[in-house]
C-alpha cells in the first residue's frame, strides 16, 4: 500500500463527492460478509463510499481502521456516517495527480 499525499487525497475526496454509498454497515457491524462486499466493490470501483448506520463515532473509527488494515486500502475521509475508502486496482481507473 502506497501512502497518498495531500494533493492526491484532495483529488480523491473531490471524486468521491458525487458517489453514492455502495455498502451499508448495519447493526450487525463489520461482519465477514460486509468485508467481502467492500472488497468486491473496491476491486470494481477503486474509490467507494460506505454508510455506517450506527451512532457511535468511535465504533465507526474502529471499523474504518479495520477495513483499511484488512483490505490494504487507504482511508480518504470519515465525515459523519460516511466512510470514503480507496484502493488502487491492478489496472487503475483513476489517475492520481503527482505530488508537487
């Protein structure tokens, strides 16, 4: 996993603005099935939004850390109940800007 710089994160946040959540994490939490769905969507889209239905911010932070660690993904943004996650594909669809 490569570290993204501030310019690349800003670019990905802008790209994610128009996206709709593709995975929802409900009361059952971060199960193996949910992790599998996140993995499938990262392979298909590279950049995804995840909606967490719980109100506990610490739990959402823990879920985001777990997702990024387990699936070798990058945490782009956590705003409210939305998590934005990125993982480059073998054949990238998104072209990240170079650092200055």
